[in-house]
């Protein structure tokens, strides 16, 4: 393998391009075969991936307020705080939130849960 690696590195660019073209052609053939057989490639699986469960009321609240909290949490040099600091602040705000505001987000979460079922 070491000698093959050395041979590949010493190969002129024109010959290496020939092998790269063959590899691309073979990759296209392979992907066509997978599609014909109904097998999903990793890239397609990532694009098609759905959440395994709906977001909770807390996570919906975080989605709505994360940018706002991150903007307010800047150090003296204008750099944003770490993600953990933002989430810690959001958690404290969620705990201090009134029952009616929490209910709004929890109702949205329940609707998402019902839609996924």
C-alpha cells in the first residue's frame, strides 16, 4: 500500500485526471444502481431525515427567543457568548415565564405532536 501511495503521488496530472474521470463515472453508475434497487444514499437520507419527535414547548420558546437573547449577551468586545450561556439564560427566562405564556407554547407543541401521530 505504501508503494501504491507513492506511485499515485508521483503520477502525472494528466494520468491522474483520467483515473478521476473513471472514478466519477463509476460513482454515477453505483448511485444509479442504488436508485434502481430503491436504496437511499447517505446524502439523500440526510435530506429526507425528519425529526424523530416534535419539539417541546420549551424548545419552541427557545427557537423564538434564541436570537434575541444571543444579541443581548455580548461581552465588552462585542463577541457573542457561548451556546451554553444562551441556553442557560433561555432556561431561566422559561422558568420565570407566566403560566399563560407557557401554555401558548405548550399548546403549539401539543398540536405538533398530534400532527406527527
